[in-house]
């Protein structure tokens, strides 16, 4: 029983340290706290500390909520954005290239205006990528604060 108590105390402190450092591993604090809560639930039940046990149930719920908000939900959101971002960029590229191709087929007088459109399309794609990159950097910086 003493091992459970020591492990639970150590994991509780580790969780506090992880969150306090605002590092990229801060979300793992909730995993440490969750395991710590399980240990404290075992400790409380075996020693008949029922109010302590009830408190640990509440802490376990908040640890699970933290795991969802800090780890699971962001991972799902990132996977979804990654899956939808590539087809969207591909669609924009194809749309602009198709428009340029139609302009070239219509006649040679369009040839002079179609090249800048292509460059403009590529510039828009580049700027969209830069904006997405800046947004990701801001998001990462916000997670580290």
C-alpha cells in the first residue's frame, strides 16, 4: 500500500511540474494525474477514507476532461484538418490551372494574360500556405504558454 501512496504522490507532483513548465509536454500532466488519481482511489478505498475517495473521483473526472481537451481532441482536429487541407489546396491549384488552360485554348491573344494569372494563382497558394503556417506557429506558441 505504501508503494501505491508513493507512486500516486510522485505522479501528482510530476503532473504539476509538467503543467507549470508550459512545455509541449504539458498535456501529459493530465495523464500523470489520471494514474495518480487511480492510485489515490485504491488508497482511499483500502483505508476507508470515503470523503477522500469521493474527492478523487472528482479529480479523476477532471483528469479525463484534461486528457480530452489537451491530447485527444487536438489530435483528432489536427488529423481532420490535415485530411481536408490537401484536397482543398489541390482543388484550388486545379481550378486556376484549368482556367489558364481554357484561356490558352481560346486564342493566342489570351496567351499574354494567362501567364500572370498562373503566377497570381501560385502566389495565392503560397500566401495561403504562409497564413496556415503562421496560424500553426501561433497555435503552437499558445500551447507552450
